[in-house]
C-alpha cells in the first residue's frame, strides 16, 4: 500500500505497533518521550527533521532563519511538555556543493535561538547528501518528576486554551512562496513563519499549575492537532471559531482578500503556540496570556466547530 493512502498518522501507528513502551515510560505518540530518572526529574526527548523542498527553500530563506527554525521547532516540543531544555544534537546531510558560508550562517541562527533558552549543542552527525539538505535535531529537557504535560490528560469540562495568535505563519509562507508580496504586513507575516518563538517559558510556567491538564504545541494547525488531544485523552470538544485568537494583521489581510480567517487559523500550521486544557475553576489563576476557545466534552460528542458549518483539517505530510 502506498504511503499516500496510509497517511502520516497511519504510518506512525504502523511503526508504533511493533514496539511497546516500557513500564513508566511515555513513548511514541506525544510531543516528547518521557523517561523517569532517580533524581526527582524526568528526562524528556524529542526529535524533528527539516527537509529542503518540504520544510524550507534555500532560495527563499536565509540560512540563519533555517537554523533558527530548526532549533525552534524542536524546542517547541519541549515547551509542549512544560519542560526546561538541557541540550541538543544536530545531524546534517549536506550536498558537497554547499558552501561553508551557508553552514556558518545556519549554525549562527541555530545558536541564536539555542542561546535564548540556554540549550547548548552537545553533539550530532554529519554526512554528505546526493539530493538536498536534510537537518535532524534531537533536543533533551527535564521536568520535575511526574509533571510532564501529555496529550492524554484532558477531562470533560476542561476549558480549551491557546497562547498567542493563530494563522500568521501560514500567510507568511504564502507570501514567501511568491504571492502577495506587496502587503504592508509582509515583514510581520514572513517573520512569524521563518522565526517562530517557541513558548518554552510559558510551557514551564503552565506546568507548575496542577489545574493545567493536557498540553501540546500546534505544529500542523489547530484543526489537526486538537484531534491528537481528543484521541489520546478519549474525549470530545466543542471549539467556538469566533473566539480564535487572530492578530490585527491577519484580520486585515483576510478582510482584504475575502478569506475566512478560520482557514489559516485552523488549517495553516507552524504556529508553534501551546494548546492546553484547564479545569474550569482554575482558569482565572493562570498568569500566562491565553485565549479560551472551547470546552472538552464527552467522547461521544466528537469534535464540533461552533460558529461555522465547515470542518477543518490541518497539514499532513502524506
Ligand atoms: P510533533 O509534531 O510534535 O513533532 P509528530 O506528529 O511528528 O509530533 O509525531 C507524533 C509522534 O510520533 C511523536 O511521539 C513522535 O516521536 C512519533 N514518531 C513520528 N515519527 C516516528 C518514527 N518514524 N518512529 C517512531 N516514532 C515516530
Ligand atoms: Mg509537537
């Protein structure tokens, strides 16, 4: 069967079926694996790959931005668990024709973001490639024992919340790829796409509150990612699309273009905001800027988009 038919998540399920996570370890299926240690901390680990032509184009993005993003998408998975970054590993497959200057700038961008969150590069691997650049980053972090926020902890009655605003990154990608370059907000959108800021500090802060239940980062678009929480937690959800957090720039852009802002906000992807659920009586205690967008319901209720008659799916690789 072709992978296009199996789908990205079907493929991961197929791989997962051949292994079972050892007792006490959270394995395949969350933003990070969680490995309990004996010192009051759990180690969390995540890995992500960026492929030229799929995740970035060298003629559209400077190498520094690609380096920044390679670190950012990985640190976002540490943030998703409420973790503190410890260090990273970087593996590169590079064409022989690539210049040393490109690699120098790439590492510069990678370092800029790593420095912000005190996440030193600790190792990696380097090989040549016959076709394009391939970048793999593994990042390690820690959480106090038993406090990692997984996708499986949502409870009916929880409020559904997100940090920041949604959809800007996907408009930035569209602009980078050539259309709409004349927009007054071009720089704003493109920067949101090429230099996402992972919510590491917010994630750590949120994970200190016992009222915060499930958490994940939004990488494929809320329309897709929320389904992971529903599946892992065995719950349903109602999301009111009229309460989605949208930047002024996005509202302006969508109005000018006649686009339903729900499309970029739910289907766009690469927002790298945090999606979390919180018990209703606890929400007022959260000191992190966030928007309430819906409520967790019983599993039989499924996923309901209130305020729209459309269904929204996020990005899939296959
Ligand atoms: P994220 O978007 O947070 O990086 P993914 O959707 O890429 O998460 O992956 C979902 C889960 O599947 C993660 O737990 C990840 O570690 C796991 N996973 C993805 N691809 C593979 C693979 N080839 N082998 C084992 N686990 C995988
Ligand atoms: Mg993730």
